[in-house]
């Protein structure tokens, strides 16, 4: 093939409804070739989405992708369009990314408290904070992956409302409304849990 000067681009899943329907049905039926084809076509994009969602290194993102592919093998149902498949896979990747981030935070917290106990440092205030964080993580775990991602983009990554909204395919106004309602709900629940008890 002659060199036309074009550069190689990362492989993207086919934007083809027939492909999405065929491969998703094959995966649902447990066909290994369909799963291998799905993995091959979606791996690069999944890794990129995991990196964009978390801002973490390749090792962390590979773990997210592996978690997502396990869910693909066990939960993917037949879809009719490439858009449906893309939306489903995006939700799975965001959910797996949030699960990994929560696990890492909890592990780090346990290690901190254990270290304080080991050196005899006071941990009363720390334990209260840890209890509140554990409660918050539990509350956030029942939120949709999209809401969790909106909060992360806005609060942790300090994205603008427009940027946070665009990351999940929404306007800045929609992102603002969802974040505001979620924070208000958490504030009321937290007051009931820790102050009114």
C-alpha cells in the first residue's frame, strides 16, 4: 500500500448498527469469538475513556477496562444500534472507574488510621471523619455513575459547569441543576444522620 502521508489513529469501534447487533447478541449467547471481537474493537476507546474519567495512570485504567470487560462478558444484552452499545459501554466504564476510585480511597483511609494507631497518635477526630466519609461513600454509591462523574469533575477536578456537563453529554445548566440537587440531598441526609441523632 503506498504511503499517502496519513498517520495511524487509535482503533475505534465500528459505527455500524449491524455490527453492534451481531456482536452483542453473540456475547449475550456466550460466544467467545464475539467477545474477542468486541474486546479488540473496544479496548483502545475504553482505555481512553477510563483515562479521561479518572485522570489516572495506565495501570489503573487497565484495571478499570478489565473490570468493564468482565461485566461485558456477563451482562451485555443484544442491542439494535451502535449508539445503544456505546451508551451502555460508557455507563459500564464509568461505574467501574468509580468503583476502583472508591476502593482505593477506602484502602488509603484504613492504612492511615492503622498507622495512627500504631504510633499512638490520637484518632478520635480522625475516626469521626472516617465515619462521615464512609457514610458519604455509601450514599454516593447509590447515585448513578453519571452523577458521580459530574461531582468528580466539578469538585475534585475543578471543572467548570460547562466542562463537567460536556463530559457526560449535558449542558452546563443541566449539570448545575443535577449537582445542586445532589449536594442538597446529601446535606439534608448528613444533617439527619450526624446532627439530629
